[in-house]
């Protein structure tokens, strides 16, 4: 149970490639923090620096207020779950889980208690005498978690633990990790490339790209107020729609003009724009697919043509093309459409869409920063 | 040469593509070599700058260091001891003491004689008591060179250690200034099985390599610049001394005046080099392709008893080569089993000249080498062949590729890609394949035209067996052997350089990774 | 109907090509084994000691093996056996240290060290024979004392041959090391508890090759022994039987010696064949 503090952490490889730039982050005790980003963004490298598996080129990592830069992994009070599980192939499940306890010379009967308790929690008691190769992917994953559990560590590190599992198992394990977290009640740092995992698991999410932190925030914060185009595009599925257009300030009232249709900005967003006294300018307008709806008759609407209709079950994803061939994605709950309406949704079908003024996001086309952050 | 863009290249005909690739390859060789020397130049420059930086750091450390650091410049390890790292400090101090003791007692002597490898050779002294002459021995050039080189090694090691000692003082000071604790001797010992474990593991192997590989090689390279031979053995008959590049001159001038008349070393060298390269080429590629063929035959679906076929071949790997090679060598001799049997069956009248005719001998060693080499290659290629993803073949079959096409378009490129480095080492290994040649033919049959310059030379002699003959021959021209050895190194290094630097660029297309 | 016919054609073609392959394999097997069969037969031939034009002895007997027993062969065999045994242990330790380190640790001098050894390897080893001989002579390890001398030189320079086992270590996932280190193992414990148990095939391979090497060691061994029979190994000793002036007296004894040398090595080899193959082909760790 400990806080983790990274100050100006940098990773420079021998070939002068910088993998992580000035990483600053304060992780509170018992917090669940997720590092998320596309592959090569430096998230795993950062985690491995915390673990001590990778040298820290610059900056300091503190665990519980103690600088651990020069400590060996084993002396940092951490436990880690690896992406490919890293189970010792020549040891039984029991020996795998007991390995760390035996190394620290814990008496055998304590080892027995701890291992069986962890196995019970994870539901792998019946496999204790098996070798890892005789286990399924999900079972191996549990053993890997069990091995980390018995260490009673201050910080629990997980490096893409679910990425080798199939979709169904992944959902199931995700739920179990949430339960595990409640049970262990310790600090978690979790690395993933999957934004769904990040959103569902994390107290806070650190979104990274090319070695830089793009945004740190709670799932709600990063979803509702993405700091820049990258975060806006990365969080949320299907991806947010981006439209190059103009923001117009007409005497304190704001409008956007996507595809020549003039739509008012409303609510909180309008107030924020006014507070910042934003003038008329070019912007990238961001609208999430679920915020676009079919326009009712008479409403100002964007004319589009349907390209592809993806029936997802509870919702329908419509890929549409505007008159200037910009592609948009529209996400509509299936129940909102009648059967006739649904049947009419074939390629080439003409659709008028619109969206509310309170769900818009405004980005600077040059810096790609959110105008309101 | 015109460079095509990707799109242009795709429009070329098959023949044009081939020519383009070939030209790119040939152009690439000098470019690659140029690039290599450029890299060496940069490395030298970087090294020089680094040394300058080191000197600067030594000075800066001295100026800014406290008195403990300053004393450490003379008494190594003093700073460590004064700051509580007794174990480290004592080791430094011990090393310095040993070094000084060695230099005073013996090292200085060897070093002082190194400039001309001894002044006083053996002399005949008249002994009035017995009324006879007896030889008094003085300097020993061989030992001077050997221990001189060793002493130089030792000095380099000392300078390096001294530098580490200075650097450690600087680091210790920094650590103390930042308020942290220094590592204790116990920590140091612990780290030898943990974060410094690699030093523990490498210590023994590297000392072995240094003393029994590096030192001898440095010594023998230096011998090329002396006149060390049977009649100047450095002790009992005459001293040897430095002669500069004279031996290289001898090797590369077309005609040299020797006691035995005009001789041409370079012609002999050239002739042997050509055969060495030919041999290495055939030995490598016959084995490679035939071994692959056998492996594919055994691997083929539907062939039973795979294990047995493999075991039969592999068994021959187990039998020490000297037995099989010597036996086979005698089998093919004039009066050997083969000739006697063939004559007994009246198939031939006169024995076949396996070892007595130049061409016969060369072909026979290559063929026997196939017999020796195929089992290894079969093993190596079996593993790789089984690793070729089966879906490549399945998709090729669906695309309509015949068996032969599958081999040339999938198997072969894949194999060449994976085994490229192996082929290179195998080629250079064959250039130096002493055992096969020496045990089979001993280098024979004698090549009268080439012999003479440096003893007797045979048609199947490789550079390496020639080298051996020179050292063990009548006048033991060690200096010449050393020159040949250096030339072998140069040839091997050049080939490796070309292959490493040029091949990958034209192999990119076949990227199976 | 038509389909079936085609199918049959495919099968027949396959059978034909398989038959051809069987014939080829039989021929290859015969060629590869025959010389060894010859040696075996000739080692039991008693009617003459020189080379003859037939294979099956006219008179069978153990005379050649008795000759062997009465010659210096015993000493040579013992010498070789000692060298092989000691080398097998020491060479394995050294090569594993070297290859494990170069596979697992990333230290500053790693790259330069590997490049340096690559370049060293391009010098013909033959070149260093003279000086190694003189060094051994200086410390009294030549001629009758050739055995420790050969062991010393063989073991000391064996670090250069780390390539095969490094290749094997490279296939063991690094995350195993990392997991163990997080679990609290020192580097030494990682090697001892995790890597070595997984590296069994390559350990056996290294022992096997290190053990087999000295049986064929010839040039340097001859140089070091310098004509003193007590310091010969089997290769040097038996070579002396096949020189032009000796061969007619010793040819069949040579064959007997060959059998005695080859037999134990071959049996050992066949027992451990699996590991040898795995080592040569760089088998991967399953898990």
C-alpha cells in the first residue's frame, strides 16, 4: 500500500531514441491507474522503469516516498503480471506461486496457506499440481495473478495482462480484476492498449503517445473533456467524428457551420467559450457518433448518403458520407428505429443528421488542443 | 548507375531486373567497404575525443576533489578506504602494489629490451680449464617479445584500473554530497551474484581468452615484423629482431633472391589462395544443397522410419574425424582398398590416381568432404525446414505452384535467408579446414611449379596447411607463416565484410521475419 | 468418376516418388555406413596386417586387439579419456557462463566484446600453435605432460565458442528472468533456479561436444607431445601407425583402435542424440 511518484522520468535508449519524455505523475495510495496508448507510446517502458526492469535514464521514481532508482526489482516492494504470463515452465502451478515466498525464506506451512488461499480466490485449486503447459490461457492468467498476489506487495503492476485472451475471456477477466482490486486493496498500475479496459478499470487514466503524456484524468474527464484531438479520437468507440469548420461568434452567441449548416452552441460549452472570449475562427469540430441523431423534419440538418449499415445488436452504426465526401459515423440505439425505418437503411439511402449544441468539442486545427481546456 | 524507383523497377523485364540487381550488388561492394572504413574513421575520431574527455575529467576531478580524492591519484584505493569502502580500496591498493612490484622486478627489464628484442646473443666462450669452447647464453628474444607484450597488457590494465579508481572517487564524493550512503563491502560482494553478476560470469572465460587467444595472436602478428625462424630462434643459435615490413615485401614481390635462387612467393600464394577459395566454395555449397536435399527427402510426407534414416547419418558424426578421414584416405590410396578391389574385378588395369593426380585429388577431397559434411547439414536444415510455415506451401499450392516452384520460390529463399550467417561462417570455416585436407592428402600431390619458395607445396594445400608446412618445415620460417596467417585473416575479414554489408540490402525482398 | 481417377493418379505419382526416395535413402545409408563396416571387418583380420583388396577376412581373430593391448594404445586412450572428461566439465562451465551472460545481460562492453571476439575468430588458430607450445614448454606441460597442457589450452580458449548455446538461451523468453527478479530472485538465483533447468538440452549438448572434441584433436596435440609417446592422444598415436613406413605393420591394428575409440563415443552419442539434434537446430522452449 503505497503512493508512487514519477518526476521527470525519461527513457533514452543506447541508440539515442527517446522512448519516454519527462513523465510526471503522482499516484495516490490504493489508486488504480491505467496507462493507455497505441503500441510504441512508451507505456510499457514506463511501467518497466517503475518495476526496475529498465534503467531510468533521467528523473526519479519514488515508491512510498523512497527513491527507488537504484534498487533491484526485488527490493522495490512490487508485484507484476506479465503480458505472456511468464510462468516458469518447469515448475508446477503451486511451485510457481510459491516461488517468491520460498526465495524470501518463508516457512513452508505459511507458503502452503498463502498459496492455497490465493488459488482458492482465483479458482485454480484443482490445477495446483499441473505444469503451466497443461493450462488454458485463462488459467495461466490466473496463475500469473496468483503469483503476484502472494507477494503482499505495495504496488501491483500489470503489463497488458489480458491482451493474449480471446474477447469473451477478456471481458470475464476484466470483471475479476475489479473484484481482485477490492480484495487486495493496494495500488495498481495497469498498462493496456485497449481503451475499453482503461475506461472500465481505471480510477485515473494516463493517455500516452510517442513517449509523451497526452492527458491524465478520470474516465469521465477524458471522455467528456479530451485535451486534444489524439485523446478525443483514442477514447470512445466508434471514434469521434472530426469536421473541419468554423466557429462563429455573433455578439456573444456561438455557432458552428459544419457543411454549411449553421448550428448553435448551447449550454455549458457556450458559457465556457464566452468565458474565454473566443472569437470567430477555424476549428476542428468533434462530435461523438452517439451524439449525432437523425434530424426531424424542418430542423437544420446535414445531408448525407448512407455507405454502410452495421447492425451491432443493441445499436446501429451508420457510416455516412456528406456532400463533400467527408465520412461520419452515426450511432443510433436500435430501439429508436421502427422496423420500416431500419429496412430502409440500405447503401445510398439519404439521411439528414444533426446534433445538439451541448455535445460539441472544439479543437485548434494547428495545435490540435481543445479550446476549452 | 541509374537508380529505379519502385514503380519503375516493377515494369522491368525479368532479365533487366536481374542485371539491375547484379549491378547494384557489384556497385554495393566498394560502397559497402567505403562505408566500413568511414565507420572506422568515425570510431577512431570518437575514440580520440573520448580520450581527450577522459583526460579533462581526470583533471577536473583532481581540482574539485577533496584531499582523499587527491591522495588517491597516487595511492590507489585510498579514497575508498577513507570513505569506508575498505574492501574495494584494499583491492585497488593490492593491484597497485603488485603492479609496482612486477614492474620493478621483471616488467621493467622486458620492456626495456622490447625495442630490439635483446642485445646479446649466444657467444662461444673459451674455457681455459677444460680447454674447450662452450656457449654462453644471454638474451632470449622469444621471451622478451612474449613477456614484453604481456607487460604492455599489464600496463594497459593498470592505467584502466587507475582511471576507474579516480572515477570512483568522483562518484563517491557525489553520492556523499547528495546525502546518500555508499555501498559497503558486503553490498559489493552481494552485487557480484546480482546486478554485477555478468562480471563474475565473464571473469574466468575472458581471462582464458586473453591469455590463450589474444596474447598469442598479438605475439604472432608481431612476429611478422621480425626475422624469427629456425636459424634465428632467439636464444640458442641467434637472436631475432625487428625487420619492419620486409616480410610483407618478400611475400608480395614477384621475384625474390634467396639462397636457393630466384623464387616467387606471390605466385605460390596466389595459386594456393585460388584453390583455397575454390575449395571453400565447393565444400560449402555442395554440402549445403545436398544436405538440404537429404533432409527434404527424409522429411517428405509418407516416408517412413524417418528416425532411422536420420540416426544412420547422424551416427557418422559421432565417429571421430581422424578415424574416418584417415581410413578413407588409405582406402583411396594407390594400393588401397578401392583400387585393389577394382583391379581385382578387372575393371581397371592401373590404379586410379586418387591422390597422385592434381585434378583427381581435388575432386576426391571435395567428394569425401560431402560424405563428412552432409549429416551436419541434414540436421541443421531439418530443423529450419520444419519451421517454414505450412500455410506458405498451402497457399502456393492453391496458386498452382509445382513442387519445383515451391522449392525455388519458398523453400530456398527461406533457407538462404535464415542460414545466410551460417553459410558465411561455414565458408570461412572451410577455408581453414585443416583436418580434412591434412588427414586426407597432407596437401599432396606435390606441385613442383609452386614448390620451392617456402618449402614443398601440394595441389590440395590450403593457406592454412601451407602455413603449417612453413612452420614445421625445414627452416621453420615463422615470420613467413605469420605473414600468411595475417593474409588469411585479411581475406576472411574482407569476405565477411562484403557479405555482411552488401547482402542484406539485396535480401530485403526476401524478408521472412 | 473423373475425380476419382485423378485422385488415383495423384496417389500413384506419390508412391513412385516415395519409392525413388527410399532407393536413394538406402543407397545413401550404405555409402555412409560402409567404411565403418570395413573398419570393423578389417579389425578382425589376422592373415595380414597391410591393406588388401577384399573386405571379409579370410581368417578371423582378435590378434589386432591383442596388439593394441600390448602397444602404447592404452596410455593414449587413457590420456584422451582424461582430457575429454575434464574438458567436458570445464568447457561446459565456461561456455555456459559466456553464452548466458551475452544472451541475458546488457552491459556497456557487450557489443564491443562480441565484435572483438568475432574478429579474433578470423585469425587462423594454427598461427598461435608455436607460441602456445613455447608457453606450455615454459611451464613444463609438454611432451609427457601434454595432457594438462592440452586441457589448459582447450579450456582457456573455449569461451570463444559460445554461439550455439547463446542462440539457445536467446530462445528462452526474457520475461521469465524478469518475473523471477520481481519475485525476489538475484541474478544468480535466476540462472540457477529458472534458466538452468530449462537449458538442459543445451547443457547436455555442450557436454557432449566438449567430450567428443578431444578424441579427434590432432594437430596441436601432436605438436605438444613432440614425439613423446606418453603424451600422445589416440589421434596422434594412431596417426603414427599410418605413416608410409609403418602402415604395413599396423594397418589392421589401426582399424581395431578405430573401433575401440569409436564405439563408446558413438554409443554415448546415440543415447544423447536427441539433445545433440536439439542443440544443433536450436530448439525452442515449450511452455
